């Protein structure tokens, strides 16, 4: 038997898709991505029912496998999914389920709550309701499922599969079951408190479900759990090891070592002094000492602290000729406006990177700018801490109302135990 993983993704540049794609390749899975570069026609599934477009795309893909009993197809979402096991383990767990079509399960009956009483009761506990973000089955049977009746692109895919599951005749005909206890699929919405990261003897991370004592291998950040899948994704799928540190940080990096100064990436450096700051001369000194070709750096500086006016003017006068360009914004400029103007200037000069530094930060490592660029990430920041304190510029989590919350790994990160 052969496993084929199928997903829908219309935007290959999406960070969530790239994380998913990486996880599939880490475990050498046979992945088919459908819908790439097509216009999404399934509605706004983040806020309302929709997604029938996925079913129609999937049906077209399954046609070539509909007569092959040796093909098992795993269908998963991609932007909010991470896979943490290979073909052998996925197939083993699927066989152990005793199902021929196995859907993931969740704690909410979505999108039609009125259907909740129609669901079969779960005798031995577990999540009761179907989730269509992940399911696995024999290709011929899945083709029959998606071909059972017509579905419009804007119809809800989860409702489509739910009605099939709730039909006793169809459920028995296709031997459809739900993964009630997350043996394969872990839907995180409503179950965020049930999971934790654990490390094996080799240092590899996995997710453990404390409610059912299982180790799910396909993680889905459905609904309101996007931040949780982001946090878990930092560790699983061989992203971080308790023995070797951040493995994914070593992927896709570049080197500026042999780049001629005149060809170095163009940087716009935004400097913001928004309140009186102690030891400001030292702040400027650290910036001047950054190892980077100054002829490839444009600077925009905003000073809102009248106390520092003379010092700032002297700094500009003494150093403006060292850089490609140096602009001092009027002190009357509002902070939000100054920050926007810096970004606009970056776009105007077609800069490769924009770096923002506030005066209360100290870049004590003179290779900071080089190291950040060499990481080759879309957005990246150095970890700034206060000596002997747990304060940092890093938020490991957010509360439900969008404010700071301490993450499970915050202290280890701030103390440099995880890096």
C-alpha cells in the first residue's frame, strides 16, 4: 500500500504553507498540492462556513486513483497543519483504527450546531464531532465520498462530510469512523490545554495529549488556535532539538562573507528616540560600531525628546557623510507618523531590509545586523533582555484579548536555555 498526501493551497508564499510543506518533506512524504496559483473560490472560511472549493478540487485529483485499492490518501489542510511522522507510522495507525475512511474529531459541532444530537455517542470517551481539516482513507472509497452529491464552491466542506457521516447507511457502507482520541489527528481548537511538548531520548520533539494519553502526529490549528500551532511548530517536525537546539534555524540561511561591500543588501535603518534615554551616547556608539558597509545603509532618525536635541544634532553632523543617506525628521513629527515615514522611505529606495531600533535598546554584538540578514527570514528580531531579570522584548504568547501572556517556554528562552 502507498500513501499519498493531498492538500489545497492557492498561495505557495504563505508562511503556514511553507511550514507545512517543510514538515511533509522532512518525513519524505509523497505530497500533491492542488489549487496552486488558482483564485480561491471557497469564501472566507476563517469567519464563516465555506470551503466547498476544496472538495471539488479534491474530487478532480482523486479521479486518477479511484480504481486503485492500494492507494491510501491523506487529505489535510495546509496553512495551519504540521505533520510529524512518516508514511510507515501514518499507515500503521490508520490500520489500527479499523476504519476504511477516518476523519479527525473535535469538541465543537461546526458549522451547524443543531446537528449535535444526531451524532453517535462516544461510548469510551473522546471528541464527538467531525472535523474535515484532516482525514485518511482508501482512494476508491474517498472518491465515492466526494462524488456522492454535488457541492458548490461556497458551500461548507465540513457540513458536506458531516451529513455523510450522520447517515447511518453511508457511514457503514464506507466504514467511516472518527479519530475520537487523537491517535492520528489533533485538532487544537477547544483542546489547547490538552497538549504539551515532550522530547524523546534523541532530543526530538513530539506532542502529547494529556487527556487521552496519545501522541497525535498530524497537528491542526483550527479555529482560534492559530497561535498554538505556531508555538508547537517551533519544535515539532525536527524544527528544534533538546540536544542540538534550533535545527530549522540552520535551513535557508545565507552568507555575506564573500559579498563585496558595494553589493551588500541595501538597509534602511530607522532610529527612534521617543523619550529621554540614559546613556544615549553609548547607544549611538553601538550603532556606529555595527559591522556593515555604511555606504549600503540609509538612516532615518526621529527624536521626540527635546533634552537630547543638541546631542542628536551633533551625532547627525559628525556621521551623516559616512552613510548612503541620513535624514533627521522634525521633532514635531508624531511617533506613528515617523515610523510610517521610515517604512515608506524603505519602499521608495527599494531597500532589501528595514531595521528599526529604539533608543532604549543596546545592540552590544557588532555583528547583529549581519547575523540577522544571514538568517534570511522575512521578519526577525534579536532577543533583548535585562541582566538578571525575566524582562525581554519577546512575547511567547498572547492572551485572548491580544495582550501579553507568558508561554510555556518563555523562561527557558529568556535564560538562553532554548535558542
